């Protein structure tokens, strides 16, 4: 990390950027320009869920990236990880091969995911077929989202039925790995005051790794009902049925992933490396406009999830050896969630100032049932056994040539039932002091009550946390198209962790993990269609996390991260659009070492050019700097890599288009993330994907 800017350099760079904005922005500004709200420039969830009046990203005092459904389609994204790769300040984590996992400014999370502003913290790979746009907020976000949201939050805004219109689309894609997918989206009016929309997708999963395959099915019917001129109701039901192979990556030696093992899957060929998910999610959103200045929103979500994952993985390896130590487990979970969230917003003129008051409350009731079975090898009578490294791996004979087998039903490591009740109230006041000065102040009080029954050992632990999380910001607008801001926010995470699977007596006696962050930055609307953001942040955290050796035990880690981010997004002209992002991060643990999963820099570029009304091309480049695999483990790293993607689009007719995406054009061998020392994921080689879209 020594080759990249230190804290003082980042601050100087930020100051130069701010001065440049103030100096050059008038050349782009138009004092008579109207404030236009366009898709991709507004926090859409704020409109849907009435967290505040529609707010341009320009007036949000924190870093936000918005990816629309057109962006997703144009860039050929098929999963959350694809979006993360092109977003500054965040990077992917392995997620043990069975779930989305994001590192927000150095903080790894499997639970800071939201759907229409409501918590969606079950561990799985989320589909994109019903997504209107994705919003990635950086920095603690407890005021909006409650506990968690510690380094950032990712919110998916779902597509809703549209009144008074009939339209549809069918998308089909296939790649040279053998994967294929199809998605249907159809909207129709069922009356003057109602509409129905149906979205369906089906994926057949394949990639470059041995034994990898899977299937995903998603069905999402929605309905919109206009009760009156002031009130609408959105009803939604989503069913998900997923199954896929779990690949935990390859071992390391001499401080890096072992390249000669890059084609070996350290998992089972018989189906023991497997994750399944069945989910049913019911959602109702009621929105009412009492007047031009007062509106309310009520969201009710009821969901049931059944999730199972089991796998083998490399847990130990010595450099140059021909054998590997294998561990594994089986982990089934059942979860039921009921969430009720309501918001009231009112705009008032008080003297010469305008106040936008937000009041809200949320109640969450969750029951989580979990088991964990360790592997149990017949030869060792334990969870670990050694095997010769071969392609494919043979788990029927150990490294000594003795026949063995594993039974996932013998060694019950854990069986728990967790009951969680969360009650929250929050407020926020956005104060327009003048055309040039805006203030933001607010806070949230959460009461988090959890009881974990240890069914295996016949015991139980409970804890109740009452936490207040403040948020404050100031925005100065020297011109209508420029905002300079400073913000401060806090968040917390109970010591029961993100997924509520266990709570020991020692953990129950500890206060929650604490996160706080400050950020200074600037945003410029260079034109109506082109924006620029630059920010410097500093954050501190103390939390309990899984260790970075085996990923199976916990450790308390203090972490300080500071960084610089900037992003340019929009249309350069009528023919060319651009998304360019860069981040430079520095981190330090409480032990004085360097933390894991923080690349010293990330860089991404995606440019499209319309050659004609029918034909266009695209270029994508992502670069991730060197990052540590473990906390306080110098010399154990994932090497820097650069990936180049190309795309081309052709409009065959008004309602039919084709698209080609070449991924990893240079066929670079790279390792995007690692769960722990000997579980480094192998990135995809050169892959060609063709897709076709029919609209009607």
C-alpha cells in the first residue's frame, strides 16, 4: 500500500478537487436551468417508501451510487457481484460460495441488503430480474436502516405494476460455459384504477470450475391498486427456488494463491458441495398523499426462507505438498420474518427556513432455526482428513491410501433457535436555511431483543440492546449544480452477529459493535446527464468477526479505515456514455497491522458509444489492487489484477435487439477474493455471452 496515496495526500487531492470544482464548474453551469429529477439521479426508494421527498443525489450528504435496470442490461450484469465490481469504495467477498457478501469501505457484510428499503438479510445470491435499480450507500446508515448498515448498505428497488399501460419484454441469454437464462416481464392494466405485472426468470448456471452447475427460478407477480386520488397500494408475492454448487476456492503458498491449482476444485464431485434455497416473500406498500406537503407510507413484509448449504473445503496446506487437509459442514436454516415499517413526512415553513420532517417507526419479528453438522470422517473420527491433491479430488481414499467416508449426520456442532424482536423509532429534519445552505439532523432509537436457545446443550442466552444512532450533515451549494458537504453518522451491530445463529454467555455480556464515520465531499451536475462525485472519509469500528485463518472462530477486531473515492457517471454527448470510478483505501487494525479485504485501490471504467441508431459498442475495465487475505498477516495477499470486458449491441428492429459481451478479454488469471487462508476464489477466464431481447 506504500505506493498509493497516504491520508495527507488523499486530503490534499480532495482539496484540489474541490477547488477545481469551484473554479471550473461555472463553465458548465446555467443559472436558469430547472432542477430536473431523472431516473438514476434520485434515491428512488425515497419516493417509494417516503423516507423523504424525492432527493437528488446532488443533495444527499454521503456517497451514493445508483445502477438502473438499463445499466444492468447494458453491462450484462447477472448478479450483485457484477455491480460491485464497477462501484468505487466497495468490493466483493467470497461469501463461502453460497451468498452475496460485500465489503463496504473495509467492512464485510452478508446482511446489509435491503429490498424497497426493508431488510433482506437472509444469506443467498439475489436475482436481478425484478430490479428497477440498485442503490449502494457508503458509510454507516443506521438512521435509515437500523442495526447493521455499518460500512454501507445495498438496496434493491423492485419493479412495480404501472397503471394505464401495457408492455412487456422477453430476454434470453447464453454463454460459452453453457449457462443460459430467460426472463419475462409483462405489465397490463386490469382496470382504470388497477394494474398487474408478472416477472419470471429461470437460470441454468455453469462456469469454468469443475462440477459447478445450478438452477434458479424466480416468480414475482405484482399488483397496483389506486384506492383514491391520494392513495395507492402495491401488492407483491415473490417465490424463489435456487440450487447451486459451492466452490470454496484454492489454497495459498508463499503468500499467494497456488496458480498450478487454479483448475482444481477442492470440493466433491458427488453433490456434497451444495446450497439450496426456497423463499416466499409477501409485500404490501400503502402510500398516501394527504396534501402537497404531507405524505405517509406503510410497508408490511412477511417472508419464509429455507436455506441449506454443505461443503468440503481446503482448511490446511503446506507449501509444495501434494496433500491437503479437508474440512466441511452442513448448515440448514429456517427463518420467518414479519416487518412493519411506517413513515410520515411533512414539509413546513418556519420563518425563513423550510423544514422537511421525517418521523418513522419499524417493528421486526424474526424466528431463526439453525443447525450445524461438522464433517465426520470414518478414519479420523473428526471433522478433518488429509487427501492427495488430484483433479478431480477423491474423498473416498485418504492420503495414506485408506478407504474413508464422511457422514454429515453424526457430529452435531450446534442447534439453536433465535427469537428476535426489534422496535425502532426515528426522526430527521432536513432544513433549507437558504438556497445555498441545507442542514440535516436526525437520529434513530433501536430496541434489539434477542433470545438464543441452545437446543443441543439445553441452555439459553438473552440480551437487549437499546441504542441511539445519530446522523448529521451540512450541504453548501455555491451554485445550483454544485454541493459541498460534510456528514457524520453512527451505527451498531449486536454481538449476536448478522445472522443470529449463536449467542454465548460471554458475548451476551458485551456491548454491541460500534461504527462511526465522517465524510467530506463534493458533487457536481456538470450537465443534466453527467455528474461527478468526490469524497474523503474516515471511519472507526470495533467488532467481532470470523477469523481469517479458518473462518470458523471469532475474533475481536478494531479497525480504522480512511479513503478517497470519486465517480463520474452520465452522458458525455449524444453518442457516448461513461461510468468511471476510483477508490484508494488505507486501513489499520487495533494491533497496528493491515486489515483483510481492503484493496489498496480499485478502478473501474465502462464506456458505451452509439455508432448509429442501431449499433453500439462498449468497453469495460476493472482493476483491483493488492489486498490482504488475513488480518495482521503481511505477505499473505491476493495479487493485483486487471480485467477487460467488451460489448456490442445491435437493434434488429424496433422491438428486437441482440447483444454480445466478451468477459475477461485478455483471459487473465485472477483471484477476486478469499474467505480465509486456503480458500481463494478463481476468477472467470475469457467468456462470450450472447443475449436477445424482444419487447412488445
